[in-house]
C-alpha cells in the first residue's frame, strides 16, 4: 500500500548518524514540548468544562468550590463523586488508547494499526465477558482486569507474530478483523447462553463503551495497570525513533529490538485491557489521534507518543461532553460516538490509499 510506503518515507528522511545524535542530545524538540503543553492546557480546560455539564448544570465557580469541598453539599457530591470519576476515566482511557495506537503504528510501521481495528479491544472485551459470565468477578475484583489484559496480550502477540513473518498491511488488517470477528462471535455466544436476560442487557450496554455511572472504585481498579502500561509505552520512544529507519539500521545503532517489542506488547495489553475491563470497548481513538498529530512532530514516531496520549484524552473527553449535550431521550454510549467519528476517518484513509495505488 503506497500510503504505508509514503508514511515510512516521511520518517526516513534523516540519516542514521543524525538520528543517533538526536537521541543523545535532543530527546524532545521545542516544537513538541510546546505542543504537549498546549494539549495539556486544553485537556485541563475541557476537564473543568466536563465537570459543569450534566443533569444539573453548574457554573465554573460552583465547580471549583465543589472540588475544594466548599459550597452546598449537593454540589460537592455532584462534582466529587459523580462527575470527577468520569473525567478521570476519560483521562485514563484516552491516554491508554492514544499512546497504544501511536506505539503500535511505530512498531509495526503500519499507519492503520490501532487496538480496536486489530481486535485487541474486542479480545479484551471477550476476556471480561467470560469473567462476568462465569461469575469470577464476584469472587475477586482483580479477576476482571486480569482476564481482559490476558486476552489483549494474546491478541497482540498473535498480530505481532504476523507482522514479524513479513505479512503485508492488508494481511495484518484482515487478520485484525478476523480476530475481532472471532472475539465478537464468542462474546455473542456467551450472551446467547446467559441464563439471566437482565445480565445480557447490562453486558451489551457495557460492551458499547461508556464512562458514565462509574465510581472512584473503578478508577482505582485500573489506575495502576494503565499507568504502568502507559509508562512502558512512553519508554519505547527513543527506540521507535530509530526503528523508522528499519530493523537492521536500528540494531546497528544499538536498539534492543526484543526489549522494544516486550515494552510495546506488554504496555498495550496492560493499558488497553484494563480500560476495556471497566469501560467496555471504545474504538478508533488510537487511529484518529496519531494521524491528526503526526505532522506536528515532523512524522517522528518517538515524539508522537506523548502528544497522542494527551490527544487521546482530549478526544474521549470531547466525545463524552458532546453526548451529554446532545438532546436524546437516553444518553448515547461513548463507544457509539467515537465510532461515528472514527469509522468515516478510517474509510477516508482507505480511499486515500486506493487513490495512491492508482
């Protein structure tokens, strides 16, 4: 696919000596630092805005007072116990999906790699559903994220094995679609055999993806896994910077490829699997955000990771605010909103690659 070749070409316009020197002297350019600062400030502003909106709209002063334990008890309860966990989950989910998408695209050198498209999110969802189906989550609260992360790890390892075997972009995407379809089919089978119809309804709504009606217990459940996973992915930035030149060149410049693969595979499984265990599958964030920000970091995959993490949190937060502002009888699920944005974006990428091949 010429889109893939051009994407690599834009990254390979730097010599090996320049890349090596850049890794040692300028790990973060001034432009990227300014971008990260701008994204962080935007994220903070959107977080305050998110705390304002809901069934009981609050002013900015009421939100700030509620955060610091001042004002009416009702406002404190709304801000601290209902809306703040929702904002924190948006941060965690967006960070995990954004940085995972950027890291997978850098590792596989495939611009279409993304946890949702490659079936990683669906596999994590299958693990979580099986835990709920067999009642293991009632025995131990850690069983749910553990199963989701395990299934996400299995899917990631399978896809990476295909990439290592020299599979084309098309083969990799089709394999991801197959993994996603298989995971969805097994999930549907579990739902079909579930004895309680109310449990089926709850699981179906959960699978659509949402951060509403969550508490600080959910935040605490996934926080360590997401933080460890994101840190592992960010630690791969220097090596990804050189890997854009090719595996042989990266090895000659001192990159430990097995260690890089472990960092990205384990980081993706931990962060994405943990998020899916609590919020369900929220797709396309890891695809849309890196493509939107790549040009601002001059197509350098290592410096794309942190902006993609912040951009992912912004996208999830914006989508969550939008679905609360849309006047529907029943609040839309977050996964539905991100799919409505991401699916046309993915289609545009496919059509663009088709035009480039003609």
